[in-house]
């Protein structure tokens, strides 16, 4: 089957990534950006047919979140195989106004694509469930009833920011959730990160589960920071340093580890920073590195004794997320300690080391047991996990499943 894909994305075009990041004031979309590029590169590697990207920059509004009032219109290329002429659509970046004036600009491009009669099967793929993109899927079907639609939902919007929203923003967020629910009927197939998402979103259309994409550790890294800890045994956590992600429990667990030679390295930023700095003053084993570049994080991960993700299975959102951090950790070849979240499939149970309960004492026991292993035991454990994810969860394998799923549309 010859297919013609239009991919509605929210990514950072590589030609402009550095410039765009410089203009972002907060809310760097690194994880979502990486996932979208992995999906796009994987689809191309699987010879998906012709694919064009129509992009909406994943930046907040001017002036609080981004420096520009207007997003520029520019063409970019996602592939070297053919001239794709991907389009980042220029549009307003003013709060409220952007929600009103931007959709018609996208409709113009979608109509142009939908009306092209090139003898191929047209498929519209949209990344994540947002009212504007779902409305555009509805419009595409209006333009051409034979268009098939597929929505990749990496997270449930109301769980991403709802806890930190109040007043008008919360009302708007809740409205968005209701709006999305009314538009899911225009999506023919879904790609979800957990099977529980389908129930939560009341999805009746066919779906497959793709937890995420594992990638090989970047060899273009900066080892200057790692060199300081090269001869140390250390537990590493890198990511959002927020209380809700279990940072407090991790610090308490570390205080219970008897081996004074083991260190706890913490990288990132968040609302638990004050607690970390306070504990660091009284415990020389805690090392707070703050927010560091990914090129420095990767060598630290690969050189760690054990990697830990202390996010516990105590909130509803854990049913609807598969932490990208877990795949990143497993790809490193180092043993990983994490909690069994509802959204983690059983096939990962052989490769993740789960604490039996949520107590700091139990977490300390699991971390200590891995630190006490011989180097060869840890290497064997880490390499088995690395081999599993790099073979079965890489972008080519995962997007092959998506492509076969899409092509199976009647």
C-alpha cells in the first residue's frame, strides 16, 4: 500500500533548535521532542512512504514563557531521502489570541494536502491529544472522508499540569479535557503509552501500546564531570527534583545505608532543592550537581553503580505514564532500581529492581544489595536489561508496529 502521511507535530526543528531553546523562558520540551523525532526517524527507517510534517512550536505564550510575539513561518527537512518541505507554521504567540487565530492557518495547509489526488492512501498522524490537533483531525475528515487518522497520546493533558493550575487556567484546562473527549470519535486508531489510558479516556477505537523508545547512549559526551567520580561508588538520580517524585524518600533511604563509601548524586532542579541542600550540609555523601547538560549526564549514568527512579505507585497518574527515565536508565547498561508503577508492563519485571513497599528502609535494602554485588554481577544485570530494550524498544522496532497498525486500517 502506498501511503501519504501528514504528521502534525509539536517538536523543535533541528535547524532552529538552539535558537528556539534560547528563547524559551521555562518548560523545556526535551522528552516530548526526543520522542517525536524518534518516531519520525523510525517511520522513515521503515520506508513509511511519503511523509510531510506540519509543525506547531511547543512553546508557551509571549511574554511569560517565550520571547517572541509571533512564531516565524519556515520550511525544514526531516529527511535526506527526498525533499519533504516540512513546514513550521508561522502564527501568533499571544495568550488566548493564539487559540483563536492559529487553527485556521493549519486548516488551510490540511485542506491543501487532503485535496491532492496522488493515488495514495492518506493518513493523518497527530502527536498527543490537544483540542486544536483533534479539531484539525475532524476538519481533515471533512475535507476528505477517506483520510485515516491516528493519534499518538504520550500523556493525558489534564494530568500534566492540573495539580499546579488554579482559577481561569484550571477552568481552561478542564474545558480542554472535555473538548478532547468529544473529539476522540474522529480518530480511527490510537497509539498509547499504557493500556490504562484507553479506559481513562473512554476510547472505543483500536489501539496499541508503545511505552516509549529506547536509544543508545550518546557517544558524543562530556566526561569532565564524570572524571570527578570515576573511582567512586555512587547511586545516581537525574531528572526533576520534585517531592511528588519521591526525592524525599530517596534521601531518607540513603541516610540508612551503612556503607560510608557510597555517594548519592542528584542532578536536576525542582521543589525539593532546598531539602537536598539542607541534607547535603549534614551528609557528605549527598552531592547536589544541579541542572547539568545531557552530554554530562550520560557519562554519569554509564559510570554509576546503580541508577534509581524513586517515583512511587501512589497517585492515579502512574496508571497513565511510562517514565521515559526508566527506558533511558535501562539503555545505559547499569542496574536500575524503580517502583512497579501500574503503567509498567510485566515484561520489564526481569530488568527492573523493585522495592517491595514504599518505605525508605526497603528502598535502602534494594540499593545496598546492588551496591554490594561484584562488578561482574552488576555488569551482567545491566547488560541484560540494555540488550532487552535496545533490541525490542528501539525506534525502528516500535515504529514498525505503529506502521503495521496504521496499514491495517480497513
